[in-house]
């Protein structure tokens, strides 16, 4: 439920599908959610530099933390 709350706080379904900068050699993050036959994905490639809301970065970090993936990928931003 905590993760679902992060998606809600981010207004995930109202976000653009892609926040992609022309800067090179950076990691790409892709998040997605699917339920009740509705799906949404967001690609973040240096997204803050092209207007991506900071709540997306917070969501990405929450996914890593709540899933336990941070142990393998390090702390996000």
C-alpha cells in the first residue's frame, strides 16, 4: 500500500510517458504500474533537466527501497 500511495502522490497517470534529455552517458529509469486493465510507464533519462517533477525521483527511490532492490543498485539520487 505504501508504494501505491507513492504512485498516487506522483499523479502517475497524468505524467508524460517520457522525460528524456539530450545529455549522454547517464542511467535510464523506467517505472510502471498496471491494474484493472490500465497500464502506465514513465521513462526517466535525466528527467529533472527537462521538467520531470521531483516526485518521480522520489517514487523511483521508494520502489528501490520497498522492493529491497537498493541493496543491489545503491541509493537513488
